[in-house]
């Protein structure tokens, strides 16, 4: 992949929306502190966008196994039904966006790519759209005709805890440095990180809501050794790790997702925990 395969500018999107077959727009406004973005969506969203609930649309409802993490991946059957509800066909151009530097949108991007579908992330999100003079629509999502698309699950690689433990390459932890070092842990069972992992906070992938330039990203990930060796990514629950996967993809670097991430790893007492830098 290249940067243009992964990201789209607001100016490019503005041009696409006037075509006879505009792209399907998905609004994935989500944060850890405010996981439900419906109110924000109703106050203003890109015209004809559909609201995506990260916790229910982009994760499995079955949270019975803590070692699967706080946001386990949806089953292929669940996600296929979700995609059909969005009216997405195999050839549909899909653009995902949010208002938080792409942190929620990246999870939708990753899952759509995992399902064998095309998707790009709006760089700069809703703010970039407004800055170009784009209008906003208020209210709920408009109904769409469901599709009969058949997804191809597994089109993006996933690893489990055993593979993460013996990963022969670069393992990147997307969380904030203080959580990586084990100085604090507000959400999960233990503080620390997977032994051998390097810290690559997703907060450093963007500036003022925009993804860093290719040159800046290449320098950042070269310092982590993530441009040559096999790369795997994880975070707290498997959501923001997708942001590292996304920006690596703009550099043509593939990565594997440990979807259970730290929430799954730290819930298993048999797993070794590392702390410090």
C-alpha cells in the first residue's frame, strides 16, 4: 500500500461526493472516555454518513473470555452482517473518519481491509472537512439499502498471545509511555508491557489531527526498527493498535495485529509482564 491507498484528503473527498456514485461514509467517533459518539454525530456529521458504534459494530459482543481482550474482533459472520447493513458492496468506495486523529476510524479501516474490502481514512477527520468548506448534516443516520456482499475474512494478518510471546521481529505497543512502563494502569489487570515490545505511542503519529508526513513517519518507525523486520502491533484492547498498522501501511509496511492486546495478555496469569523502559 501507499499513503494514497490508505488516506484521503478532505479536498479529494469533496470531489468524490459530487459523483453519481459517491463513497460510503462511516463516522467512527469514539474515545476511551466517551465510547458512544451518537450525540456528537447527531449534532453534525458529513452528509449521508452512517454512524458506527465501535463497541458493537467493530467488536464482538461476547466479552466472556478476558484473555480475548476488551474489544475482541467480531466474528466473520457478525462483521459480514454489519457491513451488509451499511449497504457496502464489493466495489464500494468506503471512507471512514472521526474527530480524534483517526484513532477510531483506523479500527474500521483495519476491519474493512481484514474483510477484503477497500477503505480509506479521511486525514484530519471532520475538522478537515469543515475547513474545506464542507457542509455538515444533523440528525440520525439515513437508512440505506442492505447489500449482499460476501466478505473475505483474514485479509489482514492477526496473531494470538503465543505468537506475540515468541514474535521474531518488532512488536510495537501503541499505549502511552507511562502505561507501557507500568507506572499506571487505569483499565487492565496488570501494569506493564509484553516482554521485548517497543513503545510506539499512537499520539505521536499525528499533529493537529493530521497524520504526519511520510518523511516524519519513516524516521519515527526507522528508529524503532519497524521498516525492515516483521512487525506486530498491539495496544490496550486492540483498537488504537490499528492506528499504528494504518500509518505503517502508508509506508508500505505490513503488520500483524495482536487483537487481544494488553487487556488480554494481562488477564492471563501465566503471561510474563515487563516494566520500565
